[in-house]
C-alpha cells in the first residue's frame, strides 16, 4: 500500500485496520466523538478544556477484522493507548505547525508499520503503541490520571473493572465500619466512581436489597473520614453526577464548615467538594455552593479559588458568582502573582474571556480589585502577551 499524505488521526487508524476512541484528559476526562476531534484537527473548533496552553489527549485503539494482528493476540484485552499533548494558539485552537509535524510523524510511523505487515510479520501492532515513546508529543500521565482513564475506558468498552473494585464497594457500603481506608487502592476508587450506576448487594440481617453504588456513597458521606473523600473527589470530577449525590456532598461540606476544623484541612475538603460536584447535573446547586464557600474562611485559600476556576468555570459565567470570586481572589494573601496566574488560566478557556472582561469593567468592583486588574494588564503587557 502506498501512502502519500496523511490528513487526520482517523485516517491513520483506518489505514492500520484499527478503530479508536479519543478522550480529552486535560482538566478532567471526557470522550471526544470523532466529528469533534476532526473539527479540532482542522482548527474549526477550539479545545474546550485547554490546560497549560495544550490539549491533552488519550487515544485508545484496537484492531478490527483481525488486520495486522495474529490470531493469538486477537483477544478482548488487545487494546492500546497513546497519550499525546499538542500546543494551542492564543484562541485555544490547534497550533498548525505542531499539527502538521505530528501528522508527519504519524505518516512515518504508518509507513514503517505497513512495511512490517508487507514483510508478513503480523504481530507488530505493538510497534504502533510504541510510536509515542520517542515522540515529542507523547507524555506519561500521572498515576491518578492513569487510574481514572483506565476505569472510564474499561466501563466504555464494557470490560470488567480492576480487582480493587469490589473492595471499594464493600468499604463504602460500611462493611469495615469505614475503618482502614489506607488499604483502599486508588484504582478501586476510580472504578467505583465510574460505576455509580451499578449495584451492591448487602447481605445483612437488616437488608438483602441491592443498592446502587450511588446510594451507598450517599449513605456513607455522612460518616467517612476526610482523606478517602479527598481521594474519591479526584475520581468523581471525571463523571456527571446526580443532583441528589451533589446535595449529599454539599451537606457533608457544610458540616465541615460548622466544625472547628484546622483551616488548611477545611480548605482542602472544600476544594475536594468542588471537584467532586464539578459535573453536577443540578442547574443551581454548584453556583450556590461556590457562593457559600466564598463567604467562609476556606474561600480565601488559593487551592479553593483555583479549583473553582479550573473545574467549575461554567458557574463563573454567571456575573453574580464571578464578581465575588474575583473580589476574594484580589484579596488573597498569595498576592498579585496568584491573581495573574489564576486569571490567565481562566481566560484561556473558550467562552470565559468576555465574561471576565465585562466583570473587569463593572462599576461595582472594589478599589482593591481595580488595582489587581490594573497590575494584571501591566504584567501582561510587559510579558508581550495579549487577550
């Protein structure tokens, strides 16, 4: 087969006899359909969740019709993955030079792969998986990110979860009285968060009725220690959750706010609650909770403020939420540097620049916020950047 040009990632996998599924794994993990990916590749669409001025993608691929893979390898486990990051321009669209360079590297990898197939060595699909190892666009996700991606991909492929899943189910069901949480594997937490719709049978004297994972989590939230909740929040942020579960998280956070909790621990718990509910299906609860947090001592912590903008930017499109958030950010003890960094990150997200600029012009802004805004633009100008 002679290949003269490669135009897209989808074309690459079609020519290798593979199907694929792409995931955006920058701020959280979500599936990208092939049409959205194609429009992004052609710069018709910006990256919807840019992070550090890059798009971060996981591309899961597998052979179809047994092309390019031996019979002994053609099993349900024959799935491979690439992790790639590509730079974006100032509008969060794919950098054209990087796109062309990446496709050129795919073209070279494709020709090398087709050569091995033509030489009758049909066990070389692993060479495609290894194509990102020496590729400047490849990266290695953090262990937490890997665990969450694995949990989500296994769910989407209708494959079983890891061996840690059942232990996590049993723990949240209270089988160990919520003790020994240190023994919970993070992969089990990720699998549990990805499968809130599945059931767990509590064979106890009180009940033999199966409960959903969501319901056992709702029941557990009143009692579980803070540390396992903090870990779980980094899994829940990757999934849409119901208004009922969101409310249970908020109620636990409100309980923490009324306790005489050490300030840093309280801030970490509130940040975790914001993460966990960042994809809440409730139309109003997230914004209400953010306002409540901003009025509390925890709201002045930079981790909380950055989590709000980094995970719940949709709520900041509301003027009545954005203005209090800006006021608190301008007054944080972390200073102008933190204000500049958090704002620059927020304004790079498509759809956020205009709401922020409108808030900057508000006659209701305080003198301290006005000063912070002026310093932000001054710093931007000195750095040679533009909005």
